[in-house]
C-alpha cells in the first residue's frame, strides 16, 4: 500500500466508531481492488466494476449478540459511490448520508466518495437500532458531500419512479438490473457511464436507459449494434413492437445513446427519447 | 461465425413456457444432442430439525447420504456402493466449502469421510479442505475427489455451484470471473482435478435464494429445504439445484424475479465445455424421503 493509500485508509477508518453500545470492534481489515475477493468472494466484481479503491472492514462483537459488520468503501469518486449504492435499493429510506436504504439488518448509504454497508448478522430490535446509530455516526463523521452523476439530469422527470435510478458502467450490471442480452450489444464497458430508471409504476412499467460514450462515433456504433441485435425487425421505423406487446426504441444523440424498453406505444417510446434529446441539448447550452 | 446474442425478446417469446430467465437459457441455446441415456440425480430430504450449524443431526445426514448414494448407483449395500466409487489405494480430497454463512457443514464432511474410509482408504490419505487445496499435500497427490458444497445465489456467478466449487484449485480465482463466470467448467480440465471427481454432493439444507449487501447474505432469504442432491455429474446436480432455487424465488417474489445474475455457467458447462448435462429433459431425477415443499 503506498503512502496516499495508507493515508486514505486511515482517514476512512477514522470515520468508523470503535464501539457501538455494548459491541466492541475487532482489528480492521483492509482490501483493495485486487484483494477484495479474499473478503467477499466473487461479489468483489461488483465493487471493482465501480472502480473501488479501498475497503475497510470492521467487525463489532458482543457475547450473546449477533455481530455487526461495517464495510466502508472508498470508491474514488462520488459518482461511483452513488452508483454502487444504487446497485441494491431494496428496503426503506433510512435518512442517512446522501442516500440510504435499510432492510433485514442491512443499512447501505453513500456520502461523498464513500459507500457504506452496516450489517447485523441477525436482525433484532437491538441490532436494528445499533446499525442505524452506527450508520448515522459514520455519516456525520464524513465531512464532505459528493455530486451524483451528471448523467442523471438527462432522465425525463415525468413518470420517473422514485428509487429506481441505477448508475453503472458494465453490461453485467445492466443485466443484473434489467436483462437486455447475453452479449454486450450496447458496447458498455469501464469507460462508459450508464443510467437506468423505471417509469410509470408497476402496472404500466417501462424502462429508460441512457449511456454516455467517449464520443459521437462510439454512441453511433452502440445504437447501430443495439438496433441490429435487438430490433432487427424495426426496418426504418424508430420503434419496434416486442413480444410482450410493448414498444422499444433507441437512438444516438451526440455522445449518448438512449433506449426505451416496454413503452405502452410507439409514440410514447419516441416521445421519451425526444425528451432525453431535449435534456442533452439543454445541457449543451445554446448553439453559438 | 459468432452466434446471435440471446436478448430479452427471446425470453419474452418463451415466457409462458419458462418464465425465469436463468431457466430459459439452456433451452434458448439449443438442447444438448438427444441421448437415450439420462444422467441420474438423487434428491434426498429429511424433515428432522436442523441444528445450530444448519445441518440435521449427524446420523440423519449419514442416512441421507447413504440412501442417496445407494439410489444413485443402484446398489443396496452402501459400502459396496462406495467401493465402486473409491479404491482402497486412492488418495482422496473432499472439496468442501467454508463460506461463513452457509458452509458445507461438518456433518456432511464427516459422513463422506466415513464412507471413504469404509471403502478402504486410510485416514492419512483423506483430507477435507476448501481454500487451502493448492497447498494441501493430500489434494496435491489426490487420485480421487469428492465435491461437496451448498447451493446459494451468488452476486456474480448467479449461483454458487458444484462447478464453481473448484475455483479454489486455481491460483488466481478472479481470473475466472469473466462474463459472470461463464467458463468455470474449464477449471475441471486442469490436471489437479481432471477426471478425478467420483461424487458430487450439493447441500440444500438451508439454501440462499436471494442475496443482499457486500456479503450477499440475509437469513430471511434462506429456507429450510433440508435436502441433499447427489450425482456423479456436477452439471446435472447444479441444474437440479438451480431449478429449486428458481422455484423458491418464484414462490417468494412472484413471476418477475429471475436470478440477479444469470447462472449461465451451468448451461455452458454442458453446451460449451461438455462437462455434464444441464437439460432437465436428460436428467433422471430420483426423489427420496420428505416430499413436503419439494418444489420440483
């Protein structure tokens, strides 16, 4: 570990209390992107896909009570801290950090460039309170705040379902949230940023995917690849009716590619793409 | 020429027949060539209460294993059955799984060990290990392996499977994570394991059907299935365990919840690597014991 990493590890560890109620902490374990598998097996790939830099794991023990484990990730950038937080949004908002969720003894939240998981190995009334208290203390100790990914601003607001927005980079994570294809037909990778969100509610749900590529050419290739593999029957039409009676549409706009899945009609699909295009144009500002 | 990708639309076409994505992948890729011979898989269950370690009492586990092996091999005498698997001069590695939350369990390990000894193998030529197999002198010299691990949903490979259990035989396990562990079956061609596996035991006492958080575990997503799946074919055993996990997910979440990562390494172990059979149509499933909540 180099000097700056040591410094980062010390700083991150300093945000975590050494005790929580009657629980006392064990010695910290520290992992980087190469050694994370020693700690969390293949699940480490998820954190690696979000460019994790450092993980500090601290276990709290008290005889006769379930262990509580804090996993504190330094993701290097607030966008990736936000992104890895959105990987699992199941649960209720705990009002901790810059976004949080709690379910079944597991509290997850993000703040600044950090993602935190606080987990009780068995949920009891006491461990639930301890987990939430621990999370609040850690969040308060982290002094900074981070910006969510700018890409989120391109999502149309109308009909957007709360707590369904996911930010990621790779095709594997896209498929985790919404299976598209068993091959990387949208040409996603570590260098691409992507945002996926649900619209309309459970009975009328559609999905919107917006991907940012390195340039216009990359976005064009991705849109072409997607149309060729996913909607070969579209012909010259902007949208195609899929086997569930819903509509899918895709197009490139600048360095972005946007895809709408499961819209109620072709017009609805195209309208949503146009809304994204307006957001892109607005983000660019007026033409010179 | 590369094959056409399988897309969500392919799943939609066959959704009525097989609503879970993971289950559909084998069918969509095309079934393995028809064969008159089916691969036998035994599912044995017992309703006895589980102990604190998550296993039934040792004597119950021994009986489950014995019943399963006898049914698998069509042999009434359990020692004779084991002698058809293991020679007295074998050096035997029992590849276990030590995951903190759902391990193989000592009860299963010791039940296997006892029968390996009954087959004539001396205690000094048997080892039980997981993460240390590459450094373990018995595993280094092993002529026979018994593969035993629990099935659970897995954050990257879809499920933790018998196929995946051999990843610790590789010096760099992470090197096998590509395409969400698609080619794990290739590990089975490495000299340290190739052709050595005599039996596979997929532990289904408290399977994990959904995972959360960095450790991909929450007790509420386990259930007491109280089963063992036993086969000589790791792919067939995994494919059977996967059906149970998917059935449990359907029961718990409803129709719209495929496994978070597609466990395609099981299907590819069949169609790409020819390690075994993943198509349920080519698996003869023998069910023994407790039938309540069997799910398949």
